[in-house]
């Protein structure tokens, strides 16, 4: 093969690899139906069926693999999580060896991130700290509903139908999309769309026992984060006392602000 041919072949291989890596890190979003919408008479039954598994959850523990991107930075890691109603969360960014990269604990509007390797700690609102260390602006309550594929306050009375197999309802300030493959299969919550300046969208798939094991979480518009979460080792309604949502921070740890925490990179990558 001529040098020009080798260069062309090499370019083709690189293009293919980039395409494969991009598709692996950022799966395509589901095409949500756009209308027309009609009032749905079955709203209460649809909500009841779609949330039967998740609304019975008071606590959940799990591990998840995370891959995708935050800003321009590729991301891959593992997290251990524990969450409890109404608004408590604990995340540990796991390392292949040694101590976790960070601990995130939150109860209501108070959160702490502690990085034991650097002996640094930050305090603040849960959504601000979680965005700084993981890219996603979720508080503890929103994180729990996303990881369980659930709805906090669904309005079944105002539900709308898009054809036979799609339903749309509000959930507080969010909009939720529910779907069934075809009658008489079960309704499932397929996507949550959160509006506002920190808008995002979550899509749920790979259901087991009524709960999603795969979650695609992406900012809207795209660019801030695009993450694929794969859940495993899920345990429901195990005892989680208040001590779970606390972290012991040595007095010698340096206190830093949210901006400095953000400069550590997503999942402490820098």
C-alpha cells in the first residue's frame, strides 16, 4: 500500500474508533412523542401501575458504573450509593485500590463532600456539591427519584395521552413520560424532563422487578453532562440510620469552596 493509502486507512480507523467511543459514552436519546395530546381518563391507573415498585421504597443501596462526559471531559468510574426518604443520600466514589476518592453525604439542604486522599472538605447545598463532583445538579430527593426511576408528586388527574401507548403528566415542576410497548403490557416511567436553568433529562431502561437498571442522564441543551448509569447490587428497604448520612472529617482537613471543589474534576479525576 502506498504512503497515501496508509494515511487514508489510518484516518478511516481513527474515525471509526472515535465514532465507537462516542456512541459508547453517549447513547442516543429516545425520541419522545410530540403530539397531539388528549386528556387521559386512565391517569390514576397508569401512575399506580408505573410506580408500583418504586413508591414502596423507603431506602435503597446500590453500586453503579458511570460513563460519559462532563463538559469536555470523558468520565468513567464507580460509585456506591445509599439513599433514604425523604431527602438523605450518601455516595462514595470507589477507587481500584485504597480509600474512596470522595464521600458525599446529604440530608435535606445540607451536604458535605470529603476527599480523604487530599484531606479537603466542602460544605454547601446538595445540588451544588453534587454538580461540582459529579456534574449533575441534583439534591438528595431528586437523586433518589432518578435512581429508582420514580415520580415524587405525579398528577394523574391532568394526565394526557399521546396515542394508545404514551402518557404525559406533570410531577411537581417536571414532566414525565410513561409508555407501554402495547396493551396489555405494564406502563413504565420512561423519561423525566426537568426544566429551568439547570435543565436535564433522565431516561430509564433495562427494568428488573419494575425498577430500571440503566439510566441515561443528560443536560438540556446538551453539553454540560451526558452520563450513562448502570446499577447493580441493588438492595431495597434495608435499615439506614442517620449515621450513614454523616462522614467523619478530621480537624486537620482543609475547608474549600464549591469552585475549588469543581476544579478537582468530575469524580475527582484531576
